[in-house]
């Protein structure tokens, strides 16, 4: 019996990411000397190990976790 996929789209907005935050994230992930390679490597691994919905779930959980539990370290 096939499992029904869990839908993660829709619903009310919880967090907003503004354009400057998204640009800063892209800069860190794509051009930063210290972080870009590590982030690209992690993305490549996640793309091979997780489905699209699993990656989306992970992204949401990471944002929530960072907002609730992580302070500038």
C-alpha cells in the first residue's frame, strides 16, 4: 500500500523572510569564501538523501529552531 504524501503547503504565514535576508543568505551560500563550499556540499547531500517535501520540512524546522533556540554564537 502506497503512503499518502504529507502536504506542507498552504495555511497561514508564520515567518516572513524579506528580500535583504534572502540576498544575504544567497551571498553566504554562493559567494562567501568561508561558507559557500560547506553550504553547497550540504545542499548536494540533502538533495540526494531527502525528497523535496522532506527538504522543505527541514528548512521550516531549521528556521523555527534558529529563531527559538539559537542566539548569536
